[in-house]
């Protein structure tokens, strides 16, 4: 069966620990390397017509590879084709998959019998591999074979790049912890004989410049952050909360009915505006009807979020939550806010169309403006590690390049609207739903960097999302929200992210399953996490106590608060 073809080296779905022993061999990288026939190859797609990709021409511009080809519609109907470029990297000291996607392009519509010229380009540094031993991204000497086609099982050799010696592209540090095992290393295949006449581009290692990452860069501290008392600065590191019971799902915002939450409203007089966050990912998730209560807050009529979850919540709990909901007075005006549903993440990525992805983002950004939402809690871009993950539909792909490019396009669409922001999530290695609040993902440094973090890197570098959301799970024994190496060293220092890092919505009781406890607001802030969402009185007290006794420094909270303040003022000038 299709399920028995999946790698058995790693584990999946355990309540406490998942071991990613398959390493970098995820999705088509595994199937193509092991020569196993998948039910549907990566990149596969049907059309009403047929295409032929021909006449590949390769050239080098510095360290960038440019491939031009001709796409001809050989069928009877007009249509579009996806041209995909893969690279087979040499294996000297580092094992390599049979091939990896390095570029793609969706054509415009082509009429029957007509042709279009397509260009694909990538920089060789972008396909570097991570050496844990050297703590560096490297390109090993040898032949890089370029394969062109319309899917991973429909490619042919287009050209090759010959690198004269191994080059270090970027020097970094191992910061993600010990996974406790060695990754799968498949047997080396026999060197491939290139087709006669294959064009080989010669590239010198001297064409590259080695980048060395500097860690521990200090943030500019805003005068606003310096002016806050200890109590006030702790409020800023905790989401909006009220003394007493936790906010009800779907009724967590002061400004927008059905939004997921707000940043603190306790510093309004200090000049920190209410900032509202709405969930996704298939468009804005809001309550359809609302009224304005006596405190001037938008209160939902009913609870659309709970209605969706009604099959999973006990009837007694549903009744208690219903009783806690506010209701409009007789003859009080009720407003409506209907949002557009866009396709799920996987469907968007399957288009291989960044223009379409950007258009969806533009639509969401327009509705954020209409409904007064500041931050969209999307796009979600975790890797499809296993088909059994119950949330794969929300994520883009098994491939980090496709995931990163689509997320970057959506981000550009949303953030083209002034005052609107996205939140790329869930950072990172959130690849199963069973005990997603407390499962521990054991992943090697190389697999994390080449598979599970690469898409985030692409989105950050190409589109500058304003927010990143950490995941619930642990990474090699540390909650991702408390992981300074993940948040500060990689996201900020290596990727260059300058925005706000928030947690996923952590509420009481999440530690009840499995052996790992819940994350702490004090440790989250200390790791460079700017805000713990949705926030509770207990989270606030823990943070304030940690500040008073030296578990987290005032200077760290001022850095966090400065990022929060800059974002809030940018979104609410």
C-alpha cells in the first residue's frame, strides 16, 4: 500500500516523542532516492492539454545559474504548465538526495500549437548543504546535475555545473541541541553517466564570498520601553488578559468580534494602541455577527468558532461557554462581517503560482483593512513530513523551497496594505497533531536547517513578514518558544528577522498530556519571545516574579517591548 512505502526509519504520532531519523529524506527526496513509486509524484498535475518542454539552454552569471527553455502546447486546449528545475548534488562527505527542487515557474496561458519561452534562475549558494561537523553551509566539489521537467518523476538532464573545489558559503553555529541519533544515510548510487552533449558550466570556488554570521546583536531600545515600570513592561510581554477566567475561544478581542486576541490594552494611556490578531489560514476567521457592548467592545452574537468545534467539546462545557457569552439587548443594532474564504494552503501551493498566492494575500489584506484587523495569524508553512498529520491541509508542501516561495508571495500581498501584517507559523518542526501541545520533536541540526527551517528563511528574506509564531512542540527537549538558539540565533541573527515573535495560544491545562510540562512566560521572554499569547493572570505573575528574582533581565524585556512598540505604532500610526 502507499502507506508502507513511507520511510520507517523515523517515528510519528507518539504522544511524547517523535524521532525524525529519516533526516533530510522527506517526501519526494525519499521516494526518488530509494526509487520507490509514489501514488502521485511531487509536482505531478493533470491538465486538459499536453505540453512539451524542450531546447534547454544553460548559462552562469556570477554564481547564479540561468536555464532557458521552450514550452509548447501539443494538445487541443489552451492551458498553463509548471516548469520545474531540480538539482542532483555531488556526495563527497555529505550524503545527498537523488534530487531537490531548486527553481520553478508557472507559464502564462499557452494556446494549442503555440510556444512560450521560460527562464528559471537560482544562486548556487541557495542549494548549499549543512555540515554539522564544520558548522557551515557548504557546496562540495563535483558535478551538480540540473534536471528539467514538469514533476519529480518527469525530468531529464538539462545541463550540469562543475565546481572545482569545496566552498564554505556561510559559517554559523550548531545551536539546536542533540537529537540523540544519526540520520538515515542511504547507500550511495553509482555515479550517473551524463547524456552525450550535456553542457557543463565550469564554476570556480573563488567566485563565492564566505559569510560569517555574528551572533548576539543588540536591539535598539525605545524610550517608551525604558519609561515603563516593571509591572507595565510585563504587561507588554503578555497578551491581553482580564483578571478571572480565560477568554473564550472566538471572543478574545476588544476590537473585532471573533478575532483570536489582542496585544495588551493596559497601556493605552502610555500610547500603546490596541493591536488585534485574527486567525486564518483560509482567509480571516471572524464571527459573522456582533454588537457593541456597554464597554465599547465588539461582542459576538453566538460563537462561530465554538460551533465549528462542537463535535469535539463536551455538551456541558458548550453550555457553560454559551452562558458566559454576552447577548445583545432587545432592539440593539447587530452588525455583520462576512469574510472571503480562500483555498487551503496545500491547494495554493499545488498551483505553483506565486502570482495567485500574492493575489490571495492582497484579498486578505483588503479585508483586514475593512474589518479593522491588524495582524493575520497566517500563513502556516510547516512541512508535510507524513501524510497522517491531521493538519497538512493547512500547510503548503513537503518541499521547503515551494513552501517558502508561496508564503513569501502571500506575505507580500497582505503587507502591500499599509498597517497590515502576517504571522508565519508554526516555528518549527510542528508536524503532528497528536499531543501537539507537548510532543518533543527530535531532529538533527542538518535536517532542521535544510528541511524544516529553510521555508521560513526564504519567507523572511524575500518578504519580511512582521511576525513569527512559535509552535507548541518541543525541539530536542526544549519548547520552541523557550529555545534561544531557534529564536535569537537562527531567526534573528542568521535569517535577519526584525519583527515580533509570539507564541501560539498557550492556555492552562496544556501540560496535562504526556511527560513534558507547559512552557513558562519567564523562559519565553528570556529566549527573545516578545509576547506570550493569549495571556493570563498566571502568565503575568510568573513573568513579574521572574523579573524580580533575576530569572529574566530587565534589558531583555526592554528589547522585547521595543519590538512590540515599533510594530504596534507601525500598524496603528
